[in-house]
C-alpha cells in the first residue's frame, strides 16, 4: 500500500543530503517496509525504529501502520467520532493517539497500583455545575453559570486542543440551572452530532417568590418551597461545526478562526421538550434502528420513552409487585434494552416507611424486573413485570446500571465492534447506605433459538462487594469498567468531599476483545508486553495533584470520566476552573515532523 506522504519521492532526496549515512537496509522500497515488514512488528518495535534515523522516523508515522494496529488492538479502544473520515483526512498522529490512549488506559486499569500521573486545571470561563464527557474524552458538555448566579448555560469544550485554556466551542443559554446531563454521539435528521439531554426546574406560575431554584438540591425527595414544573430538553449539536472550530492547526485569535466561526449557523437545535408535574430522574439516550430515543423516569413509577426523530411519546407505569402492594414502590434505576423490546428496572420497596418505631424499622427490599416496552404513542400503559427476582434486603443510597453503548460507525469506518458478537453482561451496582459498600451484580446474555442475544434474569449472579471501613463507596459505571470513589459517612450533600478514587474491573466481563476472562490473556501480536489481568477487582488510584487535594477538602461540585481513555474531569464549587486527570500526558505533534513535511513540499516543488 503506497504511503500517504509520498515517501517514495521524498526519501531519495533525503539520501542525497546524507549519502554517507545510508545503511543497506534503506535500499528497500517504502512499499516493502509498509506491506512486508511493519506487519510483523509490534508497537514497541515501531517506536524503537523511529529513533534510528530520519527516514524511519517518517515511515513510522504512516497512518496505515497505526490503522492496522488499531483494528487488531485487543483492548477497549476510544470510539471513533462519527464525522471522522477513516480513509481520507485521518492523519498518522490522530490514529497514533487513539492507539496510545487505548494502550495506556488499559495498562493503568490492569496495574496493581493504578495512577493518574498527569493533571492540569483548565479555565472554564464560568462556574461549573455539572460535567459529562463524551466517549473518547475529546469533547465535554458542561452546565455552567456566571458568578452572580443569574445566567445559566450549556457549554461544549474541546479538551485536546493544543491552545491552552481554549474557550467553549458552543454555548446555549438556559432559563435555569441544567442538571442530570446526558450526552451521546447520535444521528438526528441524517446528520451525526452530539445529543444533549438535561433537566430543569421552573416555577409553575413563572414567579420566583424570592427563592433561587438553582440552589435547590438535585435530590427529588427534597420538597420545593412552592409548586414547580419539571422540564427535560434535548438539544442537538452538529459535529461538523465542532470539527471546524476545534481544528488544532488554527488558533482562536487568528483571522481564519474568526472567519470560520462567522460562517457557521447556530450550533444548538432543539430536538425535544418534555414537561411534567413530577420530578424527572435518570435521563438516558440510546439508538435503535438508526433512530435516536430519549428515556426518563417521571414520578415514582412511570417510564417515558421519546422518539427524538418524530417527538412521539410513549410511557408505561410499573404496577406494584403482588404480595408487596402495601409498600411504596420507587424506581431506582432502569436501562432500555431495545433489541429485545424490554426495559430492565430496579425498584425499591420502601418497607421502612411503614414502621414508625425506629427500633424495629425493617430494611427495604429490592426487585430486578423486565417490562415490555409500550407500542409507539401509547401513554400510561399499566405494566406488570414479565419476570422479576428479589435482590438482597438493605437501604440503598443509589443504584446504577452499566451502559450498553454501541458507538456510531461512519460510512468508511472499519468494523471495530461486531454487532452480532456476544454482548457484555449488564452490571448492576447497589450503593448501600452506611458502610455497606457497593454490591455488583451481573446479568448475563443468552442466545435464543433464532440466534439473537437477550438478557434473562435467571442468569444473574453477585460478583463482588467493595467496602471501605471508614467511608461511603460510590460508583460511576461505564460499559466494561467502573470508577469508584469514597466520601465521608456524614457527608450527604450534593458536593461531597471525595477522599479517594479507585478503579473497578468486572471479574466476568467476557468479550472477544477484552478482558478475555482468564487465560489466555489475549492477542500479543501487536504488543510485546501487557499487564496481566488484575487479581483484585478494586484498587485505589494514586493521584499526587494538589488541585485534587483541594477538591477533596472543599467538596466536588461535578465529576465525570471516560472509560476508553481513563480521563477524569472534576470541578469544585465557586471556582471558574475544572481539573483534568489523565493517566499519561499526551504530547502534541512533533515539531520536527512538521519541518520535514515543509521540506518535503519544497523538494517536490523543485
């Protein structure tokens, strides 16, 4: 396969400049190197060859080498952006960064003592209220406000731009504080982009009555001072505009940047607006048959599904479990399973509210249920679970279910994710109150008679329980991994003082790519050495950042992470900055490579 930078024309010119330093091996053509030699080398071998001489330095930057590595890499890779053109404008450094981030994140997760070795504070231009990283860790959605708490915005940041303190790429004004932010790469009206889903609270009659609703807790159990209405809004941002504004080759102070920005239309477009009298919880986004959907919980028992392409609304009301109809039922978490036309629901049966005597107050009970999705346009369908099981008794602070994210695939992207492969088990995380820790339960997929994968509650098992002798344990789940953190026992605020961060590996997360369960440990053809699978499911992550220590003391206002790169972003209250924690520092493109390209252009034009 010919090189993308026409090395066959450039290398003879390079040899004429340094005739005395040309070894015999350089007599081989570029095509022989790319198609017959590099295919047998590991990533470490290619990096070593880069240090030999200038010719090999250029050849080891060829995109085709790193594209082959990326396709064969036996670790979770950062999802390719839907607008990224695999066969045309993807440079060698871009694809090399994807490979490096995937390797570094996987190695760090497998280490006995994982570490965040690089951190940097970024100026946000506003006070950060909530954060959400997109897969790949390049783009981040933030809910922010000004210092006077009078103006609220939704902003999109580019975190990998070489220009330090790069301002938000796009900003959208909202009437009140946006919370419960969810963001995902989705296609809307045949255009790829970022779908943002968030909630707001506004006075029912439009009068504030001297109380700032932005200071109200996100906890739906907190009673508002006066009647309010709950709103959920979905906004779409075209990826094309974001790619233009985040071009690393153009600085924001240049005339070219201002000209590009002036030609772009309004980036935010409203896809959906939902209003309810009940608190809105657990917003989520997913795609089915190429159509974007949003889902949320309205009140204690209703699940609402919204087709973002047609704005059609459907909903089901989960009926009470027989033999427990005397107790209040509260949805704690849910995950829509569109491929099997069902929704997985975790509910708590509030038995402790029935007993007024605190000495004999029973613990709550919990159920895991599968409900049939309603037909399109049907509202308020009363639904009994198709099947359900009882979970352990106890009082939970929160429940989380791992995502089943399948990244969008561009027209020319390789099949990095097999849609027909065995899906990962769904991980349910039960965060208990007091010192109960976090209990993780796996729901495994089964293969039906018609060769379709589906989830069945009969195949579930408790995998592990993570406890801390002095602190609460909380979790932010991903698809295959989870980030855990500890908070003090007496800290029940929305801005907890995070004491430690930790990584969690699902012990039975089987997949053709990772982590391969137990021996063999995977394909070593592209890597000379890999850390073995960790024996301990949980391990604290070391972080020497002084800014992290400040956040741990003052309280964390927002935290988010991306499992494919291991990046964590955090913010503290009343601060115009947020902290980025990375496993390693990702260097900018080598200036010498840019100089060689300019020299090549001069030689070709001569």
